[in-house]
C-alpha cells in the first residue's frame, strides 16, 4: 500500500480531477436486476420442465385437476 502511494483521505483509484467520475451505483443496480431476473427465469423454466416430465402435459386445465363445484 505504501508503494502504491495510498494516502488517508485521498481517493485511491482516481487521478487529480476526482470530481469527474461516474457513479457506479446505477450500473450495479441494473446488473443486479438482470442477474436476479435471469435466475427467476431459469427457475421458472426448470419448474415448467420438471412439471411437464412428471405430469406428461402442459395443458393448464389438466394440471389444475377436476373442477370444484
């Protein structure tokens, strides 16, 4: 850390004009939402595939079972 000339109170990775930087929070939130949506979509596809293998149908009327009176 001493060889990298890190000082207390100074931004470690930014140059002299530290006021001109992009806030990484929006990009991090968007990337997080993309990852979460991909995970949920993958879970849905696996759930649909496994239910198709077990029930041998993808018709929702047959999956629900007999109608209640």
